[in-house]
């Protein structure tokens, strides 16, 4: 039981890595994996947006070093999408893979499987999933009488051909409906409070969803703020002027002026995460790009669906057959920005051990060639073994011999990792040594494409978005507190109304609205 905390070969002639620039002023960017392939675009609950992996310490024990792995799915999750809000699919398997860093061979796997999205309501005779169960009011504890629906999950650990369930009934953190229903996420104005530097500063719902497993692992699942940042809208509007480096000063790099727009601000994602004690992590010799021979692991994530899904006339869904992989991700930007359309879906159903078939997409940069043609630049478009070393096989390589890396919000952190002088024990603190929240993977990738294969000189290239729109937390599960449904960066005014005229805006106003509809309010 857990301890629940209370309180096939590429066919394209040209391959792509999106990036930047003209001899004077242009920058182009890429998305991590929010829309990486045609088929998975139609299955948002199974769509992996980002994978993070880095060395840290156990959430409640700074003396225990761990490998943190955080996977985020369900891109562009609308914070106010009630009454159901986004939930993990109950017929999907969400997996975290620890792999050989040089071959991609799986060495250890954790599967997260979630309970019925239509079951377990305390009060099915209401329209509300949150704020009204067997009584009405703000949720104070996960699963209390005011939380009508609580999703839960089990954890399966697989290693060496054997698998077993190591935890079940683990609670998922609730959505941030707003200050009336989930006040413990938010400040008095209804804004999500993020940026916790210690466990004591984390909101109570998140703390309650952190669960210790019997052998030392720690898990979390629930909504989080989407921590990826980039001006994707500007890029796909034929390089809108706002992403250009137009201050006339090439000395500060390209796309570093800050006039881009974060296309992901205000949205949430669903996150599943684990802390694995380093003593349990199988490590191997590896070569880390730019840093040479090291000891470490490879990390990637997958989502799988049952082979067969039947919808009966009464709406009942029956699934059967083996789980079939429908999405995967290791490094940011690889499938979305390098692999051609004709191979994107193929990539998602294959394993890193077979990634040699996609190596040509890293070796030959399609967009580098296109930009050279349009703007007369001379970026190297072929023979890019330096990019192959980063992306093939497509796993995050994490050095396990360093101390805990510097996190966003801490002294010494640089979004550019080693390019910005941010090192831990002489190794880059961020991508391509794993990936932290706040790593500007867009700018690092673009800089590599523009500067390699010689990297003499290093030309910093980016998309003019240099930071997330919200603070990250500095303690597990690290992602920012989920945006509130009624007050977020897409809806900055919030929803306020003193319905009952008592001079305060609070849950009593919501009860007044419910009463006006003549509904019975249990516990009211």
C-alpha cells in the first residue's frame, strides 16, 4: 500500500529541425510535442506534451537523491472546462521507461492506470463534479464529501520480464475549478499560487496527492500548469514580425529580445510523475553530447491504448486485446520538428531501440536548408552527426553521478543550461543532460542547429520567449500549480459577483445561484 500525504526507415527526401535566422534578423522556433503527429492529434488524452527528467532529492528527505521523471499529457487543457474538467483516460496505460542511454533498451518501467471517468460519483443526481457531493462547499481534502468525483490509479512496476502492482487506489489531485470550489490552490483573488520553494509552501491538494510507495518511490498525478513556453502561433503565421530579432543588435543573439508571445500561457496539462531513489536506478556507461563519457540512464514516456474498442448501442464501451503504443516522447522537439509528416505516426508506435531508421532526420536539417534558400544563410544542412548524438536513440540522457541540479527560481539557474554557464559538477544542469522545468529547449535546440557541427562560434538563436508565464514549484512534482478555471492568464479578470449582496464574493454566492434553480443542496 502507498502512504497518502494528508495536509521503418525514413522516406522523405528532406528532413526537418525548425530553427532560425537570416544574416540580419530572422528566428524560427519549434514546439516540444503538443501536436507532434496526425493520429495522436485526434487523441488528446493520450498525447504527451513534455517529458522532464533530472537529479534531485526526495520531496521530504534532502538526504536521499532521486531521479525525477515528470510526464505531461493533454495539451491545451482549458482550466475552466467544467463540469467534468480533463481527466486521465481510464482505458489508457501511461508509462515511464528507464532505458539504456545508448541503445534505448528498456530496463525498468512504471505503468500508471486510472479508474473509470464515469464511475465513483458520490451524488450522480447533480450537474456538479466538484463542490457538491453529499454536501456542498469548498473542497478541503481530496475525496471529501464536497468532491463528487475522485479519480484514482494504480502503479505497475516492470523489470526483467516480471511485473507487479505496487500500489492501488492512489488519489489524483482535483482540478482547479476556482476559488469557491478549490480555494486551497488559489490566493484570495482567485489566482493560482505557485513558486513553492519548500514542501511547506506547496498547496494542500498537491501535497495530499504526493504518495509514498513501499519500496521508496514517490508518485503524483493530477493537473498542472503547462510549463512549456514558445511562440508557436507566430512561427506558423509565416514568421510573424513579433518573433524577429529586430532591435538591430546581433551581439545579443537572435530571437533574444523578448517580443514573442507564449502560445501556451493560461493552459493546463495532466501530469504523472515519479521520484525513484538512485539506488534503484539501473545505470550504464554513456556518452553525453558536449560532455563525453558519463554514467547515467535514458528516459522516455509512452501512452498505450487497448487493441480493440467497441462502443455498444447503449453507449457502453468494451475494450480488449493487448495494449498498443500510440504515442511516445524522449527529447523535446524530435518528432514534432525533425521527423517528416510521412513518418510521424510511425515514430509514435515504435521503440527507441529502432530509432536508427529516423537518424537521417537529425543528420539532415530540412528547415535549415529552406531558410538557407530563402534568406541566403549558410547553416550546415547535412552530415550533422552532432544532432544524431543528441536525438538517436530518442531518450533523455541523464547523468546520475552529479549532485541535484539547479532548479528554475534558484540562484545560478540558466534557461540555456551549459550555454548560459549553468553547470552541476562540471556537467550541464539542463538539457541535453535530462531536462528541467524552465529549460528553454527551443533556444538550446535552435542554437545547436545554427552553431553546429563545429560550435565555433556558438550563435545563440531563439524565439523571443525567454520564460514561462507562471512560476514553477521547486519541490516535487515541480510543475506549476494548475491555472484556475475562473482566473488565469487567458481570463485575467476572473469571475466575480456578490450575488447575495453581503459585500463578499465567496461560496455562499454559488449556493445562492444553485438555490435559484430550485435544486436541493445536500448539507446546505
